C-alpha cells in the first residue's frame, strides 16, 4: 500500500491480492499515477480506468472516493495477452 498526494487530495494506492508483482513494478505504477496527476480528480466513486505501460502492460484501476480516496490495482494484463481488432476479427497483439 502506498500513500501519495495530488492537488491537496491524499490518495491510497493498494493492490488486489490476486495481483502478484515486484516492488519495483509497484513503484513504477505509482510514478505513472503521479504523471497523470490532476486527471484523478475527474474520476467518480465506482469508476475505473486502464493505464498502458510498456514495461508492465495494461493496469486496471478501480476508484473509490468514499470514505477515502483509494485506487486499487485490480488486475494487470501483460501485452502478450492483448488482442487487437483487425477489420472484422480479433488477433493476438504480437
């Protein structure tokens, strides 16, 4: 669990127990969140968003604003498990 502040709001970043990643990857996720900064204020309670990084993959976040500002990393999908739509069908992203 990490605590960070953006525009006077104190946030908590936590990781779902099913997300198994190393400490340096957790730190990279935190640094990525600090880069999007003020955009976090636009998310309402119960919303979610996805952040794509080359190193980690697609990171799925759940947003809670009540009782505290909490972001939960609920899943991580590595790039090799992405599928892209090519005209009318889907194919692996590799």
